[in-house]
C-alpha cells in the first residue's frame, strides 16, 4: 500500500500591496492552524517518509510548522512544479516518486485549485462525508489522506485511490481531537 497526504498551505497574508504571490507569508490564523494539523498528523500516525513541498513561502512556512509537531524528520524536497498549480504535474510527480520503504507515505504541501482537482481525479472511493467535504472545498491547512492499493507509485492513475479522510482546521476546532 502507498499513502499520499495532500496538505494545502495554511492561510496566507494578502495585506502587503504589490507583494509577489510566491512570497506571501502565513497570516496569524495560518500560523495557528498549521501546528494543529501537524499535531493531528502525529497523534494519528500520519507521518510521511518523504515530503515534497512547493517553493512558495506560505507552503514552506506551513511545512515548518507542521514538522515541528512531528517526532520524525522526513526527507524534504522543495519543488517549484508544485507551485505551478497543475493537477497533471501533480500526477506526474506522484507517479515518479521513489519506491521502497522511504516512499510508502508521502506528503505534498501545495496549493489549490490543483490539490482539489488532483484529489478528485485519483480518488475512486472512501468515506462519504470526507468525499463530500473534498468536493465542496479544499480549505487552507486542509489535509487529504489517500490510500492506493499498490506497492509502486507508478501504478497510481485516475480513480485508483481511496480517500481515508479529509481533515480541516474547522473539524479540529469542532472536536476534541
């Protein structure tokens, strides 16, 4: 089995006029929600072996805050292609992930709308409520957990995954988890 974690960057700051999109940092809400998602990941054993993160400032900051909540230190690669926001590129990235133990659980940290479109593309089944949340919105700091019944990433294709869960900061606020 392979497990793919898709984490949309946390809420970013849009208050600086003229700032390049790529350079936008997290806002206070984003700096609060990212570690909360990280704590959830740690508590529920959703610790990646490998992380592919967009080069955008908000994605890098999100990963740093999530990583601070984890006991592990997975290998991290920053990839500008994730910032391009193209679901086809995301599928290509996933299909070329390394095999072996290091690549059983992989986390991508990036952006919408590509994460939502990509997740809908590869998910064929899963928990009904989670799938409905995914269809409605992939919010900032949202985490989709997708399982693939294969031992090789190059076998991932459209409609080959099962959505295990779709976690949002709001769900964590509404529960004691």
